[in-house]
């Protein structure tokens, strides 16, 4: 079989003159946190990026179908995003919220304009973990309740509070956490009790949340939190109507509904700007990060004026939240998504990839399930379609083979058995065809 070739791209990377990958790896092992991990048996070192592509220190080009773990939304080093950040850096690099600055105010107005209903008050932070931490604080203060319901298979961050919300043993240290957090069964149409052929699956999965409210809490809770599409868990898309029924149960118990849009927001689903809109619901609080800044350390919490007023009871401050450079970059991302019609492109190219993945499923028994929306897609690999035994080793092998052919992918699921596709939303049909061809080749090699 002929090795697939990357689509042509009119860009010449700069010659790299820094330390070798081996030297960087040595330094990393000596001086960096040992908890961080690397993909691939022989790690690659990325030194440059442009739109949907990245280059290693040898000048080898790769299609970044992982998108910096669903973070690069409009393209690596997008010229407009880079330019606004450069100009703001030259003018004023830092100013906290104890002073006025136009960037944070104008950005908040523009971000709020993308939200439905009364979701219009913005709090800017530095990451998704911090955003979810703050959202939980707001919900507990506003309701006067403490208990929270999250989902199994969820990932909401790695700080002390959000580790308790997260429901993957691989991301949870053996320390006290999860006080007041109750995890409902994950509404997974592939591995769960009710599949895509059950029109009432959403309602049936939601009943487990009601069960928790009745048997695991006092009947009064602070919040329910869920990713609109589970990312780290392996791109799990909930059955239609699930969030609608859950929101009714939770609000009946005095709780607020929090939508974690860290990965699914900003047009990535294609059909809607926000993942929660695919379920036909309006949350009380929305958290976001990653694609919001196209790689800039930026996150946000957006809620209603009534809920937002709760933080006025005390002083709440974030040193870097709303930094003028970060806000300038965030504003540029909103503008580029709109002007370049990247949400529409996510739908078009995402559907093209999804159709191709389904064709590959017919050809390769290793693929147990194909799922996702827009450019947030996944295929779950199994050793046997009947038993659904996770194919962890095979998934790792496919990623290795794809890397050798110039394609970078992600993986998810408790057993790292799901291949994730989340490229920058600027990818085109040629990129999609290359991705499918390489994946076919990698699966065939098994």
C-alpha cells in the first residue's frame, strides 16, 4: 500500500537551532513534574506550528488532528491572533481588574453576545479547572446547598475541587476529595444499558440522577455539572433529551445546572456554537477554556446577573483573569471564527470525516463505535464487538503508526481505547481525506 502524502501547504518552517529532542527529554526528566506524560515510544518535539500543521525539530510536518487537546480552535499561530497579541504586548502586558481597561470590558460584551437568555456576566480565569472550581463556588453560595452531582467517566480538571468532580481513577490521587460529590451513571449509548435504538434512552439515564437525589442526598443540591460531550472520557455523546430531563430533576431539588464547554464550545460541534445547545437546554452557569483563546491560558465562567451577585458578598479577585493580552487574543478568536465561518467548516468537514470513519468501521472489526459531532469525533477500538473488550494496545499501536505517516491523534477513555479527532477548525477536505487514508493504513497494518 502506498504511503499517504500530506496535502501541499505553502509555508516554509524556520530552521531549528535549539537543543536536541534527547537533550530536552533529559532536562525534562530532571527538572519537570514526573506526573506529566508523553505520547509515543519515541517522543516527538514540536517546535513550530501554522494553522492545522506542526513541525518537529527536523522540519517534518504533521497534521495536528489533536489540536493541542481540543485547544487550537482557529489554527496554530493564526496571523490575526498573533498580531493582536503582539500589539497588546507592546502596549501594556498586564493590568489587573483593580484598574479599568477596555479589553476585558469589550471582550465580556462580545462573549456574552454569543450566549443565550440571561447568561451575560463573565468571570475570566486562566484554565478550565479554575473555571469549574469557580462555578462550583458560585453554585454553593447561591443555593446555600453543598452536594453536587457529576457523571462517571467525566473530566473537569485536576485541582483539589475539580479532581473530586472528575470520575476517572487515572486522574485522581489517593487523597481526600469528592466530599459532597455524587457520580451518576454515564449516559453512554455504546457501553451503557440503553443504546441509540432506544428513543427513551435519555429519559432512562436521567432517572439515575433522580435516584441519587432521592437516596444519596438530602433532596437539596447545589448543582449538576456535565461536559456537553465527554472529552477525556472518549468523546461520549449523550442521548437526545438527556440533559433536558436531568435539568428538570436538579432544578426541582434547588440546584443549578452547569455546562462544561471547555472542549465542546466555540462552534466545534458544527451545528451549534455551544455543545449544550445540541441538547436543547439553557444552563445556569457555563464554563469554558481551551479553544476560547486558541492556546492562550484563558478560561471563563458565564452566568446570570442574579447568580453572579453572590460573589459580591466577599472580595473575589484573580491576578491574571482578564489580562489585556489574553482578552485581546480571546476577542480575535471570536472574530476569526465568525469571519472565516469556522463553525460551518467544522460541520462540513466533520461530517465528511464522520462518514469516512463509518466506512472504516465496516472494513475494520477493531472499530466498535463511531461517534461525535462536528470536529469533536471519536472511534472506540475493541478486541471483540460482542464483548466490547477495550483494545488498549491496538489503540496505542494505531497512534504510533499514524504518527510515522504524519498524523497526530489523541486518545481517551478509561483504558485509552478511544481515538480522538479534534483538529483546528480550519482543516479542509484534503486534510480529512489524508486523515482517513492514514487511519485506514494504520488499522490495516494490525
